[in-house]
C-alpha cells in the first residue's frame, strides 16, 4: 500500500496568500496554518503530526514554512521521519527519511535552518527599531483594541459566570490569548 501525500502550508498572517506554496503538487490532504512559525504550537501542524503514518510523504514549500528556528526544525524533521514518513522540502530540493540519513542533507538542514532563524532575528530587530523610531516621533500608538468598553464589561461578566474561555473568544471573534489579556488588565476579575 502506498502512503498518502500530505501538504503542510504556513503563512504568517491571515491576509497572506497560500496559493504559491505546493502549487502543482497532487496531494491527498493539506494542512494550512495562518500564524507565526516562531514555535511549534500551531493547530494544523499538530493535526498533521497526528495524521501522518508510516509510508506517507509530507511536502513543505520550504524549511522556514515548517519552523523558524533550528531546534524546532530539527525536532520536527526527526519526529516526522521517526514515524516512517518522508519529508520533502520543495524550494531546497531536500528530502529526509528515517532510512536515509544522508550527511549532506543533514548539513543542509542545519545551515538552511540557521539562516531561517537568523532571518527571523533580523526581522524582529528591524521591527523593534522601527517601533522605537515611531515612538520618538509620536507616531506609534500600539495595536488597536479589538473590544470596546461595553464588550470588555460583557467579557468580564461571562468569565464571572464561568463561561469557557474558548466560547468567549468565539463570541467576540478574538483569540483565547486575547481573552486572557483583557482579564489581566482587570485584576479584580479572574
């Protein structure tokens, strides 16, 4: 029996387009995350890791789509290949499997992973520099709040009434993390 062809796609924001990733590759299943690759806590990545089986092949556009730091990249590659799954990075033209521990592929994984991590560090540094300059010029106001004062009061009441945080987040169209941020601003309700 031949395994499934699985695609993993990640973009950093909801607005970004996923079309160019894995375009033209016939896949049986595709898992798409629209969130940062700074860590491995991504819903579709978790589902994909649970879904894959021995004999499957996972296709990823490039290493930085799977992970943005070298430690996470190595752990994910090892986790996937230890399940008997082949991992194929299209852009880098590299393939990893449990029964083929090619030293050159391992070197390329380390080098390319280190570049992805370095690139993320540079982006973050430039972003912080830009924010600092904008603050000095009085142009930086921070993120706009998702909820108005009335909604914040309703959110706090729902928490006091012991609604699940996930249900509150869905009601207001915000993340669970944002629910906790609103709660942390009002120390009187926990």
